[in-house]
């Protein structure tokens, strides 16, 4: 037995098992804050998913796919996308872009937009390539670039204070044209664009997109355009697809999501749209990683898009109704936050609203010599002591800039009225406690 123990100790691996590309990217804000919310929160406005159901027509389509006579709905379909889904996506986006799209070569279905992003970085980014990321950014962009061997180059949206004491809008956060231009070089392989932007809710204007497009054309750079919130724009704003601008179709991969489009984040159906010369390389990554996406979910999403194509622009369209519903929820949360002194930045799109927490600094104990950004400590304190979960904005910045934007938190307003009312009640009670001697 002693001899066996000795052999087993010798057999313990001493060489590193972790691939170098994983170094420094093991921490994830969602793992930490989702666990905190599950443990402490009574109201979760943190993670970005609706707590209301998808539309009935979509649920019914999924039920029909699962319970119908076509048993092939339970088996593999075409690896790069279920034929009915890629066909309707080609029709739909062809109409939006003014392009004649081939469903087999210009569209690829992925396991959510998340896998679409992963395919892009793996397919396009080589060792030493630079990828420009606009801050604040959806947090997976940075580790995905690094895993592909690339170097992320960050350029921030800079806030400009509004006049006349008005609430700030996400439109007040803008790129500095000279600063953006300075980030492009011969090493720049791609820029990641996220409009409408998570976490800020910024919808990039046509002029801002033209600035990015001109630099992409000048430097022969790809654009990875994350447009998962494309239908969720408010106040009559227009979502402009950068692929529709001159010179951009040939160098852009558009990414979409049924999760955000149809309020069904758990279905994990996403897609890419772009020229075959780009998508052929995404297909190589896709076939050698997940290979295939859930057939029945793709069938249901195809039915959903068929309905929306027939109702395009009409009052009954879900793509018309959902932003109207969410704009009301946004306005409710704006008023609730403003009433207690958390200054909201009014988003032009998405599920999200960022609020300035500066006036609450006296409530949260300071931690001397802490490297942790203030907003992270605030969000942890708030969920543990008030039961309200939100996400610190610093989690959407690179390490060097986390402490520059550390007095904001992000709330998700894609929630039932009862959830938002419960959040408002927590905030009102907190305000009363603050003001009482």
C-alpha cells in the first residue's frame, strides 16, 4: 500500500495543464455576479434577460416543431443552418440591406450570438493582429480576441455633460474622431462595433458609423458588427446597419440573435450575415467546434421570421410592439432612479440603463488600498444589503480603464412590471433611510 501511494504521488502532474491563451482571462463578471444575485437578491436587474415570456406565436411554433409528425425535427439538420431558417433570414436581411442574399453562403446559424462572435475572432484573428474594441464593451470581446492570439486595442466613448441640467443620454457618449483614427494601423485586422451598445444603450448615428466605415475602408479593416439589439431602439431612433454603407458589405459580418429579437435568450439561436468570402472561414470554425445548433429551435425561429416578414412595419409586428413595450419600462426605471438620486443615462436602445451612483458614495464603506473598482464594491454591497442586483460598469472596461468609469452601474429593464415596481420600492425605502436622521 505504501508503494502504491508513493507511485500515485509520483504520478501527479507537475507540468502546466492550462493553455497559455487562457492566462489572465479566467475571471468572469457574470459568474461572480450571477452567483451573488442568486444568493442575495430579491430583485434581479443584473443579467440581461427578460423575465416575461416570448410571444405566443413563437412558443406555439416551438411546440408544433416538437410535437408534430415530422420526426426529423428531433435529429440533425444542416450544420450551417436549418434550411427554412437560413432561407427566411436571407430574404429578411436581403430586404433590409438591399442585397440579393444566398441562404447557403451569406447566412450561417450559430449557438447564439456568443458563438457567432467566437467564430469571427477564431476565423479572422492571427497572432499579432490588433482588434479595436470600443469601450464600454460587452465583456467577452476582450478574452475572445486574446484566445485567438490577437491584441485588443481600446478606444473609449467619452461622455459630454448635457446642458441645462438635463439627464444625460447615451447619445452624449461619443467617439473622438482623432483618437479613433489613431488606433488604426497596419496591424489592425478588425474593429468590433456593437450598436445598439450593451451596456450603455447607445445607438450609433449614421455619421458616427460613416466615420468608422471610412477608417475601415482606408485601412482595409474588417468590421465585426454585433447587432443583437437591432430591433430594440427607442424615441423614433433609427438603427443603421454599417454593412449598408458604401464599401462595407464586403468587409462586414453582421451578428444577430433570436434571444434578443424574440425574447427567448435560452433558445441560443444566433446568426451571421455577410459575404461568402468571410463566412466561408466562419463555417470552418463552426464545423470544427459546435458543428450544429438545435433543430426545433431553428424551426420555430424560422416561423417567427416568416410572420414578421409578412407584418413588416405594421402595428401587429412583434418588432414594432416590443420596443414600444420596453420604452415604457425604460421610462419607468428612469423615473424611479432619478427620484432617489441615482442619475440615469437615458438609453436609446437595448435592455439596459446605466446610472451614476456618485450621490450614494456616503452609504458604502470605503476599503483602504483596495484595487477593486468602487462600482464593483457598490454593486456587491447593494445586492447583499438591499437585495437589488445590478452590474458594475467597470466590468465593461479593460483593466487600465476600470477605475476611470467606476461610479456607474448597469440595470436591466426588460422585466415584468412587478419586478420593476419591487426595484422602485427598494430604492424608495433606501432613500427614506438616507434622509432620516
